[in-house]
C-alpha cells in the first residue's frame, strides 16, 4: 500500500513542478490602486499585464476580480472604472475580456467599443450573454485612458467581473487567446476520445460496467468543457442563447457526478456502500432535470446543496478507494493519486482567488490528469481481465487438447461441431465409411511373460507405432481395444488399404528391433470393410462417449477374426474392393465367401496379398 502512496506522491510533485515551471522568472505584475493602474514604466516586452487590484465600482473602491458581484450581491447593476497610465509607444493595445456576468458594455474615454448581451437596471429588460473576446483599445497617441465597464446580472449566481482581465499588445493577446482555445480544444478532444474508447470497450465486453460509466463521465466532462471557460461551443454556434449554455453547464456537471458515482460503485463493488451511490445518483439526476426544465433561478438556489452533495461524494469515494488501496486492489493507487492531484489544483485556485497569489490556473490541467489517471485505472482493469481471459483460454485449450485424445477432432467435424463443448448427448450423423480393425496376435501368451508395467509399456509402444500411420492416411482412431485398434476412414477405401500396407512395413522394422533385443516377434490381423454407418454420442449426461453403430462394424471385426482362420494378416471385404477408386494399384486375391452374424447374405473375402503395385 505504501508503495502505491509513494508513487502517487511522486506523480503529484512531478505534475505540479511541470505546471508551475512556466511561471518561474516572470516579471512582477503591476497592481491597480485607488482606481489607477500605472503602467508608465512598463515595457510590453516584459509581457502582458493582469488588470487586477483596486478599481472603483459606482465610485466606491472595489477589488477586481471579485466573486462578490455588485457591492456584495451577485445580482444587480454597476459600473467598474479604471484609469490606465500607458507607457510610451502603446499603440495597438488589446484587452482580453473573460466571462463577465452576465452582460456588459465597455467604453474608453466615454466611447463605447464593445458590448456583450444587453445591460439593464432591472431584470425585465436585460439579456444575458457572455463569452471570452479580444477587444482592440483606441490608445494611439495617448498616455492614459479611462476604462469603464458597465455590467449587470439578473440570472446567474456570479455577477460582475470575477476573472482577471489581461492587457497587452494585440499580438500578445491573440497568442494568449489562441493558446487557450487550442488547450481547450485539446482537452475536449482527449477527454471525448477517452469517453468513446471506454464506452466502446463496454459494448465489446459488457460483463463489467465500470468502463461504460467512466466513458459517460468523460463525455459529460468533455461536453461541459466546451460550454465554459473559452466557450468553444459558442464559437461554433454563436447564436445559441445564454440560457441554453448555462443549463448545459450545470446539467452536464450533475450527470458527470451520476456517472462517476456509478463508476466507483462498479470499479470496487466489494468496498462500496450502495445506499450512498443511490443517494448520489438520485441527487445528481434530480439536479440535472431541474436545470433542464425548471426556471433558471432554481439552478442558483439549489447550487449550494448540490455542491455539498458533490463534496460529500468526493470524501466517500476517497474512503472507498482508500479501502481498496489498503487491500491492494489493482489501480487504487492511481485513483488516489489522480484524485489528490485534482483536489490540490482546486485548492490552489481557491487560494489564488482569495489571496491573489501569483499562481497558475491549474484546475483544467488537474482535471485532465485526474481523468487520465482514472482512464489508466480502467485500462489496467481491462488488461487484468484480458490476462485472466488469456490464462483461462490457454487452460481451456489445454483441456480441449487433452479431451481430443478421448474424442477425436475428426468426430467433431463429422458432427458439424467446432468445439467439444458443443457436443450433446444423442448427436449423430449417417454416412458411408471404411471400418478398420487391427488386433495383436497371441497377446494373451505374450502378456503372461510380462509384468503389468511391461504389459502397458508394450501395448502403448505398439499402438504408438500404428496411430500416426492411420492419421497419415486421413483416418482416425475411434477406439483402442486393449490389444487392438478400431479406426475409421471417411475418404475413399484406397486410404485404408494403403495404411494396412504401411503397417506391414512398420511391423517388419518393429520386429527387427525386438528380435535383436531378444524378444519374440509380434504379428497382427487386420479386417477392412466399407458400408453405411451411424456415428454419434451415447451414454448419459455425466458420462458419454462417441461410437459407431452399424453392421459394417460387425463385418470388419469378423474379417479381422478370419485372419486367424486363414493364417493371413490383412483381409478386405468385396464391398471395399468394389468401392476402390484405383483398384489397379493393389494386389488382392479372393479367399472365400463368409457369412457374418446378423447378415443373411455372405460377404466376399479378399486377401491383400502384398505391397501395392506402386
């Protein structure tokens, strides 16, 4: 557990150092005092200026930026004023105006140069609207200007100037704005793709819903990022009303909480407290619905209770994941590290806004790293699941390979099955095949001179010799019969005769070795018959086997038994000879007609005299 905590701490320190490094070495920013911002000794080569400090609001001193709205009330009307003493050569200056709540009119030396929304002294006549914008200031040939911003707010919980305004050359301001837009676009694209990826992962593997909820959470956060800060949504749809945007901001925030609550619950279900999840989900959905359908004032009224719910769930999620970390659950360290980093960036922004420290705005960066950390948690979850699946797949493949030694793969193919798990009791097929019986001659006499261990060793070495020959000739072993083999050849009967000839060669070499070792030579008898049969599964639910049912089997077995009567090694039925595709290849000799048990008509018996003509 402590190793995970150390890793998380290193991640936090590294990220903060990286984010704050860009602010090291910046010049001291001038501060407005008594309604005057003195830039007379400032050089624009030093950079832009944040117009923070003491302005006047309706003639009274007022700190800008401020979340206190208009004289302490979030809603109302007022005029902010600031005298700016300019340095020499201050032509082509521009102002980067952030969100001003919720309507403003900006004038320089009494001349109105920019408007956003409709400013009013009462709620009935105003029109809210806000978006960041670049405002070109008429400063050519001037040493000072009087800036006035008339603002009003009758709809939002924040009014007036609550973000810093930035002054600089037009090129500098355009660069800042462009960088901000690029960052917001990158943030949206990265988080949106995270969401699509994890939602897609769920649809392809729906057993675990944690990726789905995290994907929806990412999508909500990405949509919200286009409605706030740089308001990229308004760059694409400039005529959308302020009410649509503000409802979207709070609705997506509420739905993001719902998705994240479900994500934590599904990520660590064994450590989560389900009633807390239900309460959070219910509260989030309720607030989202209120934002979408109720009057906008309800959003403001219920924002504080919703923020308390959000804070409560944040504490609950840390406790839940802390328990998972204690139990060494995979990904818990990343979760805690990302969450702590996000909370730290929020804390730094609160300190910055209340104490006006020269700190970078890190909430967006913290949000991105937080989401990236959670994405890695889900990725690790999938990686572990994939590794487990691979392990189970390998084990299953090993089991299937072992089972194939009991139920041949060829049987699966003949029954039109792809896996042994698809086989059911009673599956069968009817077709024409060649049945091949092989038996060791005088096995009883041989076994009497061997120990049980030697018996098994002898049988396995003998059968091991002939099994591959059967497979090489497109047949397969259906059963081992103690001291013999029953094999099936689905193809032309020529393959069974070729296999019998190959076995003659193999037996000669096998016997040469036995004789040299001082052992008795071994003989076999083979019976081959072709005809219709049924191949299927028999038994009961707990134990079944594949088998062949047909008179063809009985005939082949009878022919193998006749090899003893006629003192020969390979006997073939007339039916097999008739079905040969290339009978001219084999030497055969008619022996007799024999009646097989269960058949009235005798069958013709032929001797496969010696090797084929080829």
